[in-house]
């Protein structure tokens, strides 16, 4: 059975302890590979490698950095099918989704920052003829990048690309639940000629390998995507050490549907925004709020569309919904469905584990679940479930729905459906979310800032925001006379 290896100083190496964790295929419930159970010693070796490589990489011309990053992107494209298959098997998502979204986006991340760094500029200010100020932006050092399990290679490269483009070296930890494509990415970096030590990938548990990265005194900058509770723990460790932090955390996103919407488009897109990747995307609209005049019509149409979603083996063409990522996560999601019932919710469709025949009979599949009759402030509508579960509730006024939308501790994303341009602007302005889509969902432009308000995170990723995060500004004032 395959053993995943760490990538340190340009080589694939076993963990120092020789200890491994099981890697389970969520579609079958079977162990199919082993993951390094890395600890502080492995992280220490990775940091030493990254520190040794930093000066040379920081002094490498942006053109040469871009060349190697573009070679990596080309290799992602060349290995598209292999990477997509690995992502589907490792994560449980439909193979078609991995082919269409995850792997192309990973290549796009590398290319975007390879070209972006060549256009990244600093500023100068001349207050009068006697002085000029100019700002330099230089790489910080060793960056710690910790990525989640829901979009493994997509979000792994989303962090690594701007960090190395800006001239930093990286110690990265992918999720121990979905490590395979990060491991395969190591091979692509070697093949592309990425200098040894520029990127180091340490696999293992968050409490061991992840914590060792967070608390290491020679890692001054941390970029993390994951749960809010983990983000709080990271901040508690890193903030007193004065580390630079970017935290992209949880969401409980409202999907607001006014009566004057394009009804058919709102229904179809809302089904996608509810259940894409089994609802395991931080941007999914898990709280659907429908203006009362069309509430019953929307619920009926929505449930009909949801019942047409095929839960099946992710490797088959008919699969619209795959497996959730792990057995513990499946049990967590199912526990929230039971909580919703206890809170008085009515499950209109779904709501249970489903057995998929054939090789997936022991897999972790949940039917897409739609729940109504819950108040906006109940636990089901306040806490992040992160699975194929949505609630639908009616509202009567613009003011009321804004109150509902803003009632959670989160503020990551929101969707608004209306044909009234003035209303769209008003509601978008009043909802406290970092990202808002009007009459669409998950339209991503890599140039735009990405991140949330409140407990959905600190800082922004994407575009120039990421390159600013991974660089340190220095103002230099020159007397001209």
C-alpha cells in the first residue's frame, strides 16, 4: 500500500519517527494509503531547509520565479486526469467536479501569481521638491501555510503560489484527511526544478505538525484556512509571538431570495450553492431566506430539484453528490440533522445516511437535506454544519432579512436574488459579509479580495491582497536638497 512522504529540502522523505496514519477513501470506507505522522522534528528540518533557501530565492529575479511557477502549472495541466482522480478518491467528491473545478483552479493559482508578481508595484510619494518617499516590498522569510480538506489542491496552491511568488520560502501542511494531491504536487515541483527548500510539505496531524509550525519562532507569517475554533487556537499561539496572520475561517452564509427574482435561475443556482461538493465549501449558502409571497412556490420547486440529485459513486458520470470527507464528519452532520428535528424543524427531503450499492456500500454518503420551520436564531441556523444540509425560512421585509442574515457570528459570503438594482445595492451594503454575489454564485475573479468579517476570519487573500500579505513594506525617505 502506498506511503505518502514528506517533501523537505527538495526530496521525498519518510517521517523521522517512521510512524504513519491511515488514509481512508470516504467513498468506500477503506484504508488505501498511509500518511506521515510528522512531529516537531520533521517541522524543524523543514524550517531549516526553508531558512537555508530563503536568501537565494528572495534574490532570484521575479522573471525566473515566474518561469518555474509556470512550469509547475504546465505539469498540473499535463497530469490533470491523474490529479483529479486522486482528489476524488481522497476527498469523496464527484470526479467530474475535481476535473472541472479543483485541478484547473490549482493550475490557475500558480499562473496567476507567476504573472502577478511581474506586475506587483510599490509606491512613491513626494510631498514637496525637497523630499521623496518610496516604499519597498520585500519577502518576509519562511511562511507557514496550512490548508483544509474540502478543496485540497485548489486551496493548497492558493496559499503557496503568492508566498513563493513574493520570494518567501514555505513550510506547508495539507490536511491529514486529504493529503494525496499535495504529495503528488511534490513530484511536480521536483520535475519543474523548483529549488530545494523553497517549498517544504510536512504531512500529519494539526495538533502535532500543525502546532509545531504555528509556534515555531522562525516562521513569522502564518496563512490558515479551516474552522473557526482552530483559528482561535492559532491566534492564541501566534498573536503573542507577533506573527503576521491570515485566517480564512467558517461561514454560515445567507442566500436571500426576493419575490422579484429570476425564479428559475434562483432555484437552480441555489441547489448548486447548497450542495456543491456535498455542501463542503465555505461559500455554500446554507441558510436560504425567501420572501413570503413566493415562499411555498420556491420550497416546492427547490425540493423537486434536490430530489433529482443523484447520490452515487463519485467516479461515475451520474454522480451529482459524492461522499462526505470522513466518518467522523458524516456523524457530525447527521447529529445536526437530529438537532434540527429536536428544535422543531421539518425535514422535507433527505436527512439520513444512504447506502450506495457496489464498491461504495460502506462509504460515507448523506442524502441532500432540506429543513424548514426553524427560527433564524436556533442552533441549526447559527452553527456551521459544513455538509449537505440547508434550511429555508420565509421573511416579510428587507429590514427583517438583513437582521436574519447578520444574526450569526459569521460573515463570509452572501447571495442576493432580485431584479431591483437599488434593492440589490442596499441589501449588499447592509449585510456584513466579505463576499456578496447578486443573481449569481461562486463567480471568482482571482484579482478580488477574498475573506470574511466577524468570526469568518482575519485579513484577505487573493489578488494584490495576498502579495501584500506575504511581503513587508518599508518606507524610505530621501532628502533631495
